[in-house]
């Protein structure tokens, strides 16, 4: 019924994908649906592995592994053609890619641990030299008589439009395998990522788990070759995980969110590039993921930029209005008239207007023609603030060496933070000060 | 001028010079990135300048160098800024923050390149990746030698614009490194100290990043972005395996880069056809491969930090320690009143008896092992150090006498005179005599 669904718009493709979903298992779904679903699965797998790669600081290792697959693909093509194998079909090229990725990962470890060079240099060397070898081999492939050289360049930038159902299936199978292994070994990966010393001390094979993580990264890179291309595989490992980090501090939630972001980016990106087959699919998928990342960075509830800005503005306003009330209260306590007009210590200009507006809305301040005065509620608030202020000052001068982290000027009552006994001591100090004055 | 010579001037000279200039510039600047452990900044920038280049290209509608430089500079600055932002607010490690930013920028660049607006213009993604050295041809190179003495030959004969741009960046980079060598050194190794000394760290390092991005852009046409990464890192890493001095490091890195460029160029452009192959190999790729091979060779064979040299040093040290342990054992058994030590069990324990005999430190009579005079001198030195250390650990470090043996067993092998504790008594904490100091101190062997 939905075979005639409108596939010329993004919504159309999404609708078609959803309605054809059950048919994937019977092999009746259209090519686009298979590719979209497979890309989504790849995105989920990359998002999952990416969280652990991020925690273990291996995001850029993934970049090197991605680049290192090129000589594997090209080499496998050359060797396969020489042997007369049908290199374009089947897993032959992907096996070559995985092999080269594994060698690259091994060399990174070797250079970083056995020489005086650091891991960043090791990653850069492996990434660029392997890619250089790959470029030379690609040149050789281009000059071979086979005439099918065009196929290999899709591995560099990714090309979902030309992806066959078989390719999509192998991608989906690898992704499902990675997904399963990651979830099954979640506990071990978590332990090693958060506290490898403890893991080692309690007898977990840390090196083995590390190797496993590298293996998963390699598999994800290989799975993503046809979808996002080897240059941008790193994006699908780094971006969903880093984006998920904005939303939560809880590992389970981060993993779930990262998987969702990866899956949405993968399938949506594949759907978008199905609309414009000329566009590089890898770039579209990565840009989708990048958009989701930007949204997370802006809108996440606690760590997002907007939330952060709101917190900052609010605390600035609180400080300013507290300060204003305190100043007004001190003036009225000293017996000076409250209606003395704008004074230097009070915030002026636009900021001052906002602060006074807020104070009037809260009923602390009333307007007396050209000046402001505290209402009874404002007087009470002023007394509270002033008392807090003086107790805190006394605390700082007498007990500052105890725990500087306990100092919180904005707390409603010092009693909420300090013990009753301490507050009584502080009150005595303040009284003594008053008597001396 | 022979035809072959002219052919070289037309087809190869500009390409070779461009590659060499690009690669040497990257090699020199890359040293600082590698030393600061920010090698991947080169990786990030060379990916991230792509959208800047494309946008500049769309606006200027040509490959004129100036708009390209501006576009790339803006993109590089944006990358550094965004990375800082993601790092600060995202709470992720710097590597991941960089990965997020540069991959999105690169994806944007790739997307723009393939968009309809510039589909018709000759800028495509693969050219950005691998470069197009082969297109750097000096069509109008004069055939007459005397023409090369005239300035107008160089201004009027259509030398590809990539070469002068590369030369300019090369000169600026060299001038910057030479003039601000001291500032670069202090801000690279100790930014806090630099700040305390009033050197604007951000300005010096920011200029370095800017120069790296200029070098990246200027090199795009000649060698492509991936080779730029290789050249920012490989020669610098090679030099790092050979020297500990910054000046030598920078110069050596430039030199290695230049040699790799020349060797790689000929290996790519000339060697395959000379060997009878039909087609030349990709030159940018071959330069990278040569740089990788050189790095691998130096990694193994460097006399100071190479894997082979290090393995040899470790083996020599292990052998010296084993021999000294053997001498100590024989000495102690003599002290305990045993006239000799049976050889069989020692051999079974893997002690280097044969080697010690060859060095003339012990001699074997039937199944007995005894110290020679030379061996006795060394053994006395060793036991002396061991007991001095035990005394030191008890008196100065406050350890209990039954806890000091293991530490002294390690420290006894350090035989530099300055590293041996002073003698404070005639016996060690266990009441054993400390052998007197000998005139000629023990030597490593």
C-alpha cells in the first residue's frame, strides 16, 4: 500500500521507511529503506562505541584507524584482482580494510609506548602515512585494466545512493554485532574507562578490554566505510558521544542518548542524501550529526550554553538586588532618608532599572516619586541579608581556615550551612563588635 | 640546452620546488606542534580550512591566493575557537573536542564542494586531498640558458602561482622561527614561565597556528591536505628521535622534510617509468611514503633514542648487573669463611659465569669458583656501596635494619661517585665490615 509513498521529500522517505520496516526481514523493502535502516544501525553502533572511546580518550585514534583503512581497501582490490576474485562483491574489501585498520592501531600503540614520541604524534604519523600509501595504491588501481576504479573512491567520502542492498546488509550485520558486544561487555568497558588502576588491581584483564575497544572501533570504522567514508568515520564516533555528554552525567543515559543521536544522524542523513544522490552522503550524515551536536550544546538543560547563560544572568541579578536591598537597608538603619535619589553604590543605568523593577515586583521596594524606599517586607529582607553578611564575615575572619567551600553568601540562613553552635559563636562575635563600636 | 634538460625545466622544476618548499615549511613549523604534543592540531586545521577555502573560492570565483588565505585563516581561527568552546562547556577531553569540530567543518567543506554553485569550477574534493603536483607545469620555460639570467623571464613566462605563494609562506615561516626563536621556545616548553616573564604566549602560539594554516593552504595545490599532515608530523618526529636540542630539532626537521620531498618526488614521478612501468605513481603519496619509511628507519636505528640502541643499552646494563650480583655472591661466601663456591648450582641459576670468566673477573678450578684480583676489586666496590647504602637508609631515612637490604640491592649498581653515600662508620647496620674505597673506582663493563 505504501510502495507508492511519496519519496521526493524527506518526510516521504521517513514515512516509507517506517511503513516498510517489517518488510526488511522478508527482503521486500525498497533499496532506500534498507540503506536508511542500515545507516541508522551503523549510527547507533558508532554512538555506543563512541561513548567508551571518548571516556578512554580514543576519539582521535578512531580518526587514524579510519584513514588507515584506505591502503587495506586498495591493497585488497589489487590482490583480489590479481587472484581473479570478484572483489567488488562480498566482504573482501572490508576484510582488507579491517586488517589495515588493525595494523594501524597496533603501530600507534607501538610508537606511543616504545619510543619517546607521544600518542598524538603516533596518531598523526599512522594516519598520514597509511593514507599516503593508500593514495599511491589508488593510483595503481586507477591504472589497472579493470576499469572499475570509480568504485573505490566511494570509500573515501561515502556514497549511500550507490549502495547495494548487499552492502547495506553487511554494514547492518557488523553494526548489530558491535551493538551486541558493546552492550554485553558494558560493565567491563565502564570499569576500565573510569578506573583502570582499580580494574587492574581487582584482576580484570585491562589490556584485553582495551584491545576489545580498539577492535570495536575498527569494526565501526569498517562498517561506516560505504556510508560516511573513511575520512569522516571519526565524526560518527566522536560527535554523538560528545553531544550526549551535554545531556547527562549518568553513564547509562549518556550511552542511550549517544546511540539515539547516532541513529538519528545516520538514518536521517542517509534519507537526505537519497533525495540528492549527487551529494556526498558522508558529509550529509556528519552535518546532520553536527546539527544535533550544536542543538545539544545550545539547549541541554544544565550544561548547555543557554542554560549556562541563564544561570549566570540570574546569579548576577541576585547579587545585584541583594546588594541594593542591603544598601537601602543600611541607609534607613542609619536614619538617613531613603528618598535620596540615585546614589553611587546602587546599580544605575539599564541594569539598575531591571534590578529595581524586579525588586518592586517582589514587593521589597516602593517608588517615592524620584526615589525608592524599602517596604516592610524589604526591611525584613534587608535585616536578613545584613545579618547573613555579618555572620559570614565573622566566620571568614575566625574560621576561614576550616572549609572555604562552606562559604555561600546567597544561602537564606547561615544556619542552613553552619552548625547551630557555630552560629551562636558567630553571633557573640558580632555582638562584641557592636558593643565595641 | 639539451632536450632532456628543457623537459625537466618545463615538467618538473616548478613541481619539485613547490613540493620542497611546502614540505620544508611544514617540517619546520611541525617541530613545535610535536613538541607541544599538539601534532593533531595540524590534522584538525588541514581538515577544517576546507570550508573556508571553498567559501573564499565561491566569493572570489578564482583560485587567487589572497582570498584563499583569508578564508583559510578565518576557518582556522573558527576551529580553534569552537574547539575551546566545546572543550569548556562540553566537559570532554581536548582530542574529542577537536575531532567534533574539525570533522563537522570538513564535512561542510566537502558538502559545499559538491554543491551546484561550484560544480563547474575546477576545485574538487580529491584534489584537496591528494594535491595536483602534476599540474604545476612551467609551459613557457625558455630553451635558452641566457634567458634565465633575466628577471623578466621569471615574471612573464607564466610560472604557476602556487610557487610564489609557497615561497612567500616559506620565507615568512623561516623569518618567524628565526626572529622569535627564544619566545617560541619558552612558550612551547613552559607557558606559565612565559606568562610570568611577560611574553604574550597566546600571541606567539597564535601566530604559529596562523602560519601553520597559511602553510596548509599554500600547500594544498602542491601536495594536498593529507600530505600536509604527514609533513607537519613525520619529519618532526624523525628529528625528535635523533636530538634533544631545539635548534637542531627544527633545522633537522626541515632538512629531513626537504630530502623526503626530493626523494619522494623522483620515486613517484621518475622511478616507475625508469623501471619500465607504464604510469607514474602519485607524487604526494610517494613523498608521504618516503617520510614514513625514513621515520621507521630512524625509529629503529637512531643512535640515541632508537629501538635497537635502547635494546642494546638495556642488555648491557642487565649483563653488568648480573655479573655484579655474581661477584657479590662469591665475595660474600668468601667472607662467610667458605673457601670457594660450587659452580653447578650457580650455572643452574643462570648466572653469567662464562662471561665473567672471559672478562677475567672470576676463575674456575674444577668445580670451584674464585675471584681474580680484578674481580675482587670490583666486588669490594660493590659490597662497599651496598653497605654504605644500608647505613644511609638506617641512619638518614630511618628505616629498620631488616628493611634496607632490597633497596640497597638495587642502589648498589649505581657507581657514579657523586651518587654514593658518605661513610659514617666502619660497619653497616648488620655489623658487617665496609670494604675500603679503592683508588681506581669500578668501571662499567
